[in-house]
C-alpha cells in the first residue's frame, strides 16, 4: 500500500473514532420509554462510555505506533496524530476532574479539534452551573463558548 493510501486510511480511522465516540454518547442517552425503563440512565453508563472511548483510542494508538515503527513518509503524520490523541486524552482527563470539583460526580468529556462535549448527570443545569463549566473549559483549552456542548442527562 502506498504512503498516501496509508495516510488516507489513518485519517479515516481517526475520523471514525471521533464519530463513534460522539454517536456512542448520543445514542446511549436514548432509553426505551415504558413503565419498566422510563428515561433513567444507569450509573454504569458513564463508566461504559469511558471504557469504550479508552478502548477505541488504545486501538488507534496501536495502529499509529505500527505506522511509526514501519517508518517512511507516513511516519511524521502518524506521530502528529498520536501526539494529538495523547493531548486530547490529557485535556479530557483534566476537564473531567475540574468539572467534578464543581460538584458533578458523573461526567464524561470528549475533546475534538473543534468542539468539547461534556455529558454529565444532572436533571437540569442552572445558568450559573453552565457558566462555571464553560469558564473552566475556556480557561483550560483554546475553545470558545460557542464550541462547547454541555449535555445533561438524568
């Protein structure tokens, strides 16, 4: 396979990883309506999202490491993507800790190159709570308030 094809495949996989993470969060919010289920999301939901996100990233990092080990012209791109993923993981972990410090015990943060998505357990968020979360994210990242999505789930 040529180097250009490898780079294209690698870029596609990273894009699919991001899409998978966002879809996982969005689709796992939807619960069947009915007397046995209601709209309650189990406490395990946040742990499962974190585990899925970590597993997908680890798989991508292994793929990137294989490209780096092979060398060639795709190596620089793979190294850059590996650094970007590692940086996103660090930012997400930091933001999750800071948002927990604001009193939100169950939270998952997903950071892309454009957006920061925050899913947290809350019936409803006040304007003050939203402002606190936005202030933390803007202070820790280069994202603007318009690129921050806060999704409360019950």
